[in-house]
C-alpha cells in the first residue's frame, strides 16, 4: 500500500529535484507563491520556481512541541539557555501575506527559522517586550537586567542570549554590564543586519555562534556577530567597548580600544585573545537603576554654549560632551564655552568629556584648552566611549549614595566593568 503523501510544512527538511538536480534544505516561508524557498546546509537561502520542480519529498520534520503555548519541550539532557527576544531584525520572520516581517514570539516559530541552536541546548524563550532598539529606554534596560539576573542565579541555566536591534545595541550592552556587575555565566547579545529570508542573512551564524558563546566559560556581557563579510566565524566583543560602524555590513560591530574577548565559529571552536572573568558559582547582585536626567551632547564648531542653560533649566543633572581632538571646545572669542561651563558646574551640574574620535583617549594636558576645562571642573573620561559614558552617568546618578560631587566623580573614574582600557593602534582592530 502506498504511503499517503505528506504536504510539506515550514520547518520541514525537504528534498527537491530541480531541472534534474537534487537539492536539500529546510523549507521557509516565501512571500511569492510561485517560489519555494529553502535554507541550505551552508546557511544561505535560495528560491526555486515551483514550475521547475519535478519532485518534492519530506525528509524529516521538526520535533513535536506543546500544543497550547508554543513552548518547545525541554529534553532534560542538554544544557539550558534562556533566550530573551527583545526585537530587531533577528527576532523577526517573513510574513508571506504582506511580504514584510513580523515578530518571532514563541519557541515553535523560532525553531522553524533557527533550528540549529535547539540541537545544542534546551532553549527557554522569554520575551519581556518586542521593540525596535530606537524605541527602548532605560526602563527596558532595568527590566531586562532584573530578569537576566534571575536567569543567572538559576542553577539550571548555563547561559543567556539576548536578541536585539543593531542601532542602539551597544547602549543596552553597556547598561547590562553596569547593572549586572560581576557575572557568573555568559550574557550574550546578538543581532542581524539582514532578515532571515534573505540569502545574505547573517542571522544564522550569529545565533549559532551566540549559543556556543553562551555555553562557554566567558562570564562577561558579550556582543557576538560576524567578524568579516564572510560566514567564517564571529567575534566575541566586550559589550561596553564596541560600536556599530556601518549601516548594512554584516560585520558592522567593531571593538574600540581593546581586543575582542575572542572568536567562535559555527562548529563551536572558541579561541580567546585576552583575559576575561571566568564562569563561576557566585550569585549575581543586580543593581538596576538609572537617572534619566542625563544627556549626551556633541560639540561642533561655532556652537553657542547657551545650550547648556537649556538642560540645566530642564533639571538635567549630568552631561557627557563629545569634545574634539584631545578634549577641546571653544575656549576664546564670542562663543567661549569656559565661562558657561564654569557657571553650570557651579550650579550643581556634572560635566564629563568624551572623545568624538572613537579611537584613542582624551588628554587635557597637551594643550591649554584642555587644562582650562579641567581647572573649572570638567572631568575627562580617557578612552571611555561616549555612549558608554552616557549610560554609566545615568547609572551612577541612579544611586543616591553616589550623587555627591566627589562620589560621582570617583565612581565615574572607577573602572567598574572594564570601560577603561589601554589604547591600541588604529590599524590593529
């Protein structure tokens, strides 16, 4: 008796014959009804015109899931990883009805798109919110830190993965670093520049490498993503020493003034480049607070210093100024910033300097403008990234005991989470 024909479903491994040639892959949703879309073993997606397909058979199907809540059953044999879906391209899938993307919201959907990570570990899906990164705020950082803290202090959990939009990912990574403090397990943030339905998507490699990083011994807040434009391996980057450097390249994130923690490939080979906090059995103490009366201001030539009055009158307590060169603003002539900075500092505003140049560090002692700024109370933050400085200042001012002029300065200059590093040459990384 002939076996009944099984209609293929999204997530199935299928074998097709196209113009006499066999192809195998996982069936994906396609926005074009006339095209069958497959994810090949190498991670690339490819579409075939249905009219060119002479044979199609289902090779295997995904394992069963619980029917009511979309959660995948835990095997009890694999390490557990808590996966926090927060938004961004990597947390979305193709909607064949509209041709656009919709959120991945449960385990079954995530498995259909990224089955490889479920082969390595038991994944517990958690989605505290789904937002584009530009819509996130410090309230989301606080909520996420508290939830991740519970995961880290759960003895069953081996590591944590957070999916996130790219544009403001480094803000969240910095916030988690300060709020979670010394970790006992890896906290891995990852992303994709291109959606999972595109042939050039970076999501598969980033997620597979993230799973390996979450199971590693690197107990740090790590950003994992493509190291180059190929699908060779991913870098494991320090969360508060990283910057998005390109609008669309898959290797958009680069380490700033430090080496990556290391690199990891799809097979799970981990190679480390520097020291890191190792996996341990300590309990994580979460310090999740933030004072949003802080601002990040970019200085530009000819800028009127009266902009500082606006923030002071609005009740802002601290300001990070991206200064030029080694740490300069206008220090003579009509728009001299020195008197106004001295005035707002005298009225209780905390003013800190970071570099516009990204690489390198500020040094107030090279030229007289820098010395003048330091003399009136501007605090120079060395090689700390301006975004990291903004997050750190909000975090420091969020704790009452750190709000005094001396204690705030001391805490800002304390190397809490590796935010101050020795400078590397521009051509090294």
